[in-house]
C-alpha cells in the first residue's frame, strides 16, 4: 500500500510537470513482463501460509482481524501493475507481523507464488524457474484474469 501511494504521488507530480511543460522520466520499466512462477512453488507456499499467515489474514487469504485481504479486488487494486519485487520485499521485511523477516527468502518467495495463484495469476510452464528476489527483474504483478 505504501508503494502504491508513492506511485500515486509520483503520478500527481508527473501531471504537474506536464502541465508546466517539464519533461517527465518514468522510473518504471517501459516494457515490464508479467511475473511467472511454477505451480509447485505455489503449492509449497500453502503450508507456510497456514502456519505463518492464516491467523491474521484468514484461511482463504480473505483478511481477518486488522489484517487486509491478500486476494481479491482490493488487493489487486493495490498491487496489479506493481513490480513483483516490491511485494516480495514488503512481505519479507514486514511479515509475519509478530516476527518480521523470520522466514527464509525461499519461503517468502513460495508465499508470493501462492498469493499470485490465489489472485488468478496463472502458473508458468513446468520449467518456469522459481521466484527469487534476484531473478524477478522487472516482472510485474498482472491484473487478475
């Protein structure tokens, strides 16, 4: 959400710059690709989610207590079109809320794959490499299909 708000501020500044005749240079890649993950990685995220996330975010990622949903329209409104690295970094540094950063990088990547799957992002081919912070590059979170 913070990243989405930063983009909104950037977009507002771009409008001001355009209206005053200034050139605007985007910080987002011109031709980002949709993030891809192997189905097996999302399956590996299921028990991790149950053990580390469901008590706050609900059994079906629907949100619970004060925790927001991790799937659905409101989630996708915040994250669709954003760099996948931004979401991975957010969950890696802030979750679980009671012990941020407690999981291994591979486990956070498995959770990201599960979140993508639950939001209708199709898994890649069987030979799609697993998501990892150093392999995501410019990949973005696509709109749910």
